């Protein structure tokens, strides 16, 4: 299962960036334009709000579960969610969580 998380993290990085990189190439890091386009329709605003709330829930989960498991560099998953998204940060965290669990259960 742990390797499936890594594959999903890779897909969760490549697929969103495949849509964001063309925007950057055409407009640079124009945050006002990005925000206008993100909230331009009710449907896109729905997805944006869903991802924002999911990110907050992810951060709470990462810090609670990560500390409980004795994981380090938990801030990295917050950075991943802010730079790429939940689609990268969550499966990446789950991959490293599984590695930690495996390492702790090894003889």
C-alpha cells in the first residue's frame, strides 16, 4: 500500500502542475488574475473552497498523527499543500507515515 501512496503523490504532483505551469508561462505569478480565475464561476469556487478546507483538515491531521508517530519535518507537508496541493501532500504524508510504521514494527 505504501508504494501506491507514492505513485498517487507523483500523480498528485504532475497532474495539477500540468495545468498550472501553462498559466505561469502565459501570465507569470499574477496572483490577482489567478484568484479571479479561481473564483470566476460557482463551480470553480466550489472546488477552491473544498480544497482550502481539505488543506486545513490535512494540516491538523499531519501535525496530530505525525507527532503521535514521532515523525519529523511535518512542516514539509504544509509546504507541499501550499505549493502543489492536497493531491500531493496527503499521499506523500501517508507514504512516509507507512514507512515510519514499518520501521517501528521491524525487529
